C-alpha cells in the first residue's frame, strides 16, 4: 500500500526578511510549480512560527540570513517538525549546515527555475511516501525514504532502532546502518508489535535479536550486534510479557 498526495497541493510558507525575496519566490512558484500552494509569507522567525501554527504547512521555504533570529534559529525551535524545509539563500557556504539541519534542498539566489522544479519533485517524492510506508505483510518489507528516492528493508533483519535527535538510526543485520530523518515514534506505529518493542524513549528492539537480559544496575538487554540497550523501569513488565509471548509462538 502506498500513500500518495494525489491531486492535493503541498501547502507552503515563504520566510524571508526582504519583501522582494518573498514576493519574487512566490511569483515564480505560482508560475512554474502548480504542485505548491503558497499559504503565507513571513518576514521574521517570529512571524514564521505563528504561520506554522495557523497554516500547518507541508513545506517551509526558508531564508538563512535574517536579523535577530536566522533560519537555523527557526529550525532549532522545533524538536520535532511536521514540515519539510528548503533553504533559499544568496550564500553557498551554508549548504552543508543546511543538510545537517534536515533540509530537503538548498536553493541559491537568484532562483533557477530548473533547480526549483527539481526541489519540488523531491518534496512530492517525500510527501508521497508519507514518512514511512505501512508494512507489506506478504513480503514483510518496509519502505523508507532515501536521498535518491526510497529503499526497501526486510523487516526481519532489523535488529534495533535508536533515536538521534530528530533522526532514527536503523541497525540491520549484515548491512550498513541507515539514518532516517524521521522520529522513532513513526517507526513504533508502523513496525509489527509482536516482535518490536520500545524499551526506552530512545530505543526500539527486535525481540528476535536479544542476546541476554539483566536487572543488574538497572534493566537492560544485550543485543546480537553487541549493543547494550536500556529498558526503562515502566517498560520492564511489558517487555517481559512480550518476550514470553514471542517464545510461546515459536
């Protein structure tokens, strides 16, 4: 099952302290990117925050250099964000920092129509995959977004998942770790609960890959990949019940 946006436009706000910058980008998007609906313009981080609350945008086109608070300050105010970001700047040197901040793309001023269209395609691709695809129960697969499109992961090979800020690290048996710009909660709601359990605010484990369990100096499990994963006290009873249920089923 694939969730798509269909004919629904992506709602976007533009954040730029310069009036010309805001209006110019708005006109270009309206002329060349019919997939985007501009639902608000902001001249500061404060106004942008208000628009995010009121408009609930899918996308924020974000300038970097602004007085008092800049584009990175704006993003720092969101521990978890439910909108995608495209930085729009006249300066090249912030590109790496923008990617680390989780931006989908980085556009240089003056705006290239071709590059803008490519950025919009990335937005649509990510939105169409709707964070994480539901499980294909027949083939036991999980589809996750990647920088070039998407990847298909065998759920049975996932050893554990670990939160790292607004990212999630997926540890896969025999493969390189995957780092996904999605929260651990997104995965918790998607993975089969019979074998996956959230043991801690930062960890989800696959019961199949537990090596041993200990209550010495706090609850924890050692996983087959060599990691030691904490189990919060309030999760301990649920964890033991799930392990027993799993062992009975095999």
